[in-house]
């Protein structure tokens, strides 16, 4: 399991069961490799907008996503701060062979870790997945920042971006309440730090009762974004109308425990 002491992070051989809660990775291999990764900033095709991506959370497997899935975003764990040091608690699918050859990884945050540790952790997991001929094309950070703290979060994301190799995709999940509560200048700065924001139209296990209001904000949003859904079949009708906005990058459906 990666630990941050200011030195390079390593991910060792995988042991134990896949995708069933926190388990630790050994510290066996030093990480020095740079990974050639694809950019996430290109304008999507019509097919890309229509076909959802899927978040694969702990307890779920990639083959549960439909064959037409645009991308898979695989949850790998959460950053934890214990006893003055940072670590990553692994959760979800371990690096292993997949039918898909390209994936993106998701890490959960409850506090903001050192940007260098975020970058080194991504590198370590990229190498671990690469041993199974699976390319990691980017990272998504999942942090429920209060709207009042978005300026600090944006500065953190800018620092993370500086630590990532060229070509590595960086995105974040976003709370729908940011659309209504955050200052436009703060939201612009946040979007400049990432390739896109996946705004979640749900809270916990329930769709937002105010989803149509947030979708009206999104219909005018000029920055690249996706829409996160709990269920592909029950998307609000207004989601389809977002295709008129050239900043819309499609939907992401949550597959969780």
C-alpha cells in the first residue's frame, strides 16, 4: 500500500480477493517509469456523448458495465491521514487482466493530501495495471468540497496538475450544489485546473430532488463537464437536451455496492 514520506511510492504484487473492501498492497517495487497516457480534452463524438461511462466502485466488477460503455472509471481507494503521515487505503478492484485495455482510476479524498503523493500514487497504480497490459489514461479525484472552499480546492488541483506527467488526464467529481452556490470566478478557476468536472445529480443513494434546476445551470455551463447518474434508465429528460451544449461530455453511471 502506498505510503508518502517524500520519496517515491511503490505498489507491490497483488494478493487477496479482488474488489471486496480495504486490503493492502505490498511495497516491493520502486517506481521510476513514466507512462504515456491519452488526453481527455478532445471534443467528443455524438456516439461518445450518447454512450455512458461507468464508475466501478468497491464490490463491483468491470464486466457488469454494458458493452457500449464509453469509459470505465475504477475506484482504487481513499487517501487517509493517520499519525501525521499519508497513506492510501486500497479499495475496489486490484490491478489484474481486463477485457478493456484502457481505464481511468478514481481516488476518494476526505482531506487534501500532498499533491506529490497523489501523482506518485497514480504512477504506482499505472505501473501495476500496466503489468497486465491495461493502460491507465487518467485520474479522477472524488472530494466533496464545500462550495465555500472551492478556491482552495482549485489551488490544490492546480498543484496536482503540475505534478502529473504530460498527457495524463485529470478530472474531478463535482457536487451539483457548486453550480448554484459557488462564485462564477471560483468555478472558472476550478475548471481551468482539470479536464472536466463530473457533476453528480444525486446525493447519497437518492437522485437530487432539484435535479432539473441544476440541469438548467449545466445547459449554460461553458466549461467541459459530465453528468453523474445513479441509474442510466432514470436520467432526467433534460439530460438529453444537454447535447446542445458543446461543453457537455456525456454521462457517468454509478455502479456501487
